[in-house]
């Protein structure tokens, strides 16, 4: 295992990814972690991440200096290296020239970290401060034109520092440098696979939950489905899932889910039909935030009422993913455990005195899909595109009514059918239809029509933080448009959304 200390860099997730790509398990911790705690975790190596601070700033995050004395190899990246230099008595200063962007790194002394790396490589720099003088026992192993101390090492102590970022794509041989650190310096074996993760995770859940009862809010998305299956494998019938049908789901969604999860996998699910409870307070509401708030509140009420019926429950399972955890433990982030607001069970754990079980908290989205496949989740569920908690309510722009939901459902079903048939479904982050609150004039069979407009949204993205509109083939767009206008009563015009995020968002509301 590799421990990554998070000094707040925007690239931390990438460091974790690179380590995982080498099939080595890693965990991100906040700088507050004590040397004692690290010793008890017995990692094979420690990576100190970069960060936006200057080491001399008043509130600059610092780790326990003793971590540099644990006889565990340490790799400091950018701010991480500066922290190490400062902690061991070297000098870090504001550089005359800020260095940002590509630089050519000349490797003077390869050692084990730069083994097999070209003598001159491109690297990505992003720093204001630089190391001016080294602590005792360190030597310079590489430099750039602006930064004479570009990489350092203390050979006996196995302490390494890189002023550049090996984790980003812009450092083409950065992956190899990190791999050298893992394999040659830390002697990690590349054994971490989804299979071993699944076995470990189930064992840990069994150990924690024992023969107590555990509840899970199932949304039908990948994360909650994988969590359900994993927990079910661990504790069987002691798991009860609650699925709230809010009346804002897509066509046939609840039925399909019931089939795959209840019938095929034998997981016990309580289906709560609460459509009326959601649709009634939504009547007449057009403001997007108000709509979201109503849906969030009603969900809480319905979920809670159902959860309270499950007597003696002691645990609540959640499909929290690694990016959420990283955000919450970040040196500049908030509390240590944040329940994403759209998971919608905010106050429940305290109220029912439930303990949280979050088996996916160290996984990325694509790893969750791999895990799902590994433990036998249906392909269709594994590859499901994300669907927002407020459902179709934020895709029926303006007032949400049964009638408008039904028009959108039909439109969306056709769109998804064509996207699936074309082979694009897995290539897209999301693809969906939006029903606009304006009408336009058309002509059908010599008759004037005055009907709704549907917008098609299809985006590619890695993490939904940014997204690009998908360059779908014209023929496919044509087929989708024709089918929608011909088959859905109430839509006589289809438009394609060609905005990216930012500045637009993926959902329209
Ligand atoms: P935006 O519209 O902010 O969406 O670009 C980013 C991603 O988040 C999804 N989304 C939500 N998911 N509850 C959720 O579970 C929500 O309230 C919610 N709002 C947006 C959206 O579908 C996209 O994938």
C-alpha cells in the first residue's frame, strides 16, 4: 500500500490513479495524520502531493516531520518536496521566475527513480517557490534551465523530491518515474486487482456488520447497485434496500430494476411508490432550485419513514466514491465525512444512530464499473450512464406535470434506443432529452401543428466536472429527430445542444 498525503493539489486524484494503474493499492490521507498512525498502516511508501500554498505562508499545510524518519521511502512532489526540504533544514524561496508549463528536464544522476528514463525529458512545472539549498545528505539528480534543483534524493534515507509533476499527461515519462518509485524504491508488488479488492471488501463488511441489519438507498445507478451487490454478498438477507419511485424516473425504469436486482440477484428491495408525494408539491413550481429542494426534502421524508420500519437496523450502506472522499479530506476541504447532498440521506444516520458503511470509498467511477463486472452485476447496470437524483423533474424545464413527464419519457426512450443501437451509449458520459417550455409551429400531413420542442443533450466527460458536447454523426441525429417527431405526440421540433461545460452545465436545470 502507498499512502498519499494530500497537500491540496488539484492533481491528487491523478497521483492515486497512476498508482492504481500500476496495480498497487493507495489511500489518500490528510496532512494531519500522525506518524504513529502511518506506522500502524505500514505502507510500503509515502507520496507527498503538491499543493497551492507557499511553505512559508501562515496556514500552509504541514505534515508531522517524523514521517520522514519512519524508514519508509518518501516521494515529495512540488510542494511535497518543498515541505520535505523545509522540514529537514534546507531553504525554500520564492523563485525569481514563476515556472509554469513545459520545461526540459536534464537528468544528471538516474539512480533507481530515473532508471530507464531518457537523459532529457519534457516535464510539467507549476510552482512559484523553489528550493535554494538542500538539507544535509541530499543531492541534486535533475534540473531544468530555470530550476537548478529539479529533483533530489537522500540515498540512505530513500527520500526523493521532484519539483515537477510526474502524474500529469504533460510529463510523458512521468508514469515510468512513478512506477520506478513503486517497484524499485518501495518494492511494491503489482498485485492489486478488482478480484482481490472484492474479496477483501466483502470480508471487511462481514466483519463490521456481523449479524446486524443494514439498510441501503438504491437509486438504480451503478454506485448504489454495486454497493448493494457487494454488501449482499457479505451479509445476505441482513441487507434491505429501499428504492423510492419518485414518479420522475425514465420509462420502465423501476420495473427493469426490480427484474435485475430482485429476481436475478435475490436482493431484498422495498419498492416505495411515492410519485404523488413528489408530484403534488411540485405543481406550479418552475424555479429549478425550488424544484430540487422540494424533491430533496420529500425524498428524505419518504426514505426515513421506510427506514424506520426496518427494526434494529444498525448500519447504512452508501455508494460514496473516492472523488467525494478526496474532496472531503482535502487539506482545504471541510469535515471528514461528507454525505453528498444528492445521496439524500443527510440526517438519517444521526437520527437512527446508524453507522455508515462505504465500501467504494477508495474507488474511482471506472473502478466501480470493473468491480461491478467482477462481482457479476448485469452489463446493463454496470454501464449505466449517470442519472440525477431529481430525475426527469430537472429535464422537464418549467412546471413538472404528469403529461409533460410522459412526453419526455417517450422522447427520452427513443433517444436512448437509437444511441444504444448506434454503439454510442458507452462512449458517452450521458445522453438524454430535455423538454422545453416553449412551442413552435410545424406542419404535419398538410396540417399546422403548434407543439413542444425537445432538446437532445449528449456529452463526453471523465468526471462531470467538465464536459464536451458529443460530435454525434449527422445521420444518427437525423434518425433520432425523425423518430421523435413521428412517434411522440406533442413534439414537433428537435434541437441539439452544442454547449460545453463550462460555461454551461450538463443538466439544464
Ligand atoms: P451538472 O448539471 O452540474 O451535472 O453539470 C453534473 C453531473 O451531476 C449530475 N447531477 C446530479 N446527480 N443529483 C445527482 O445524483 C443531483 O441533484 C444532480 N444534479 C446533477 C448530472 O446528471 C451530471 O452527471
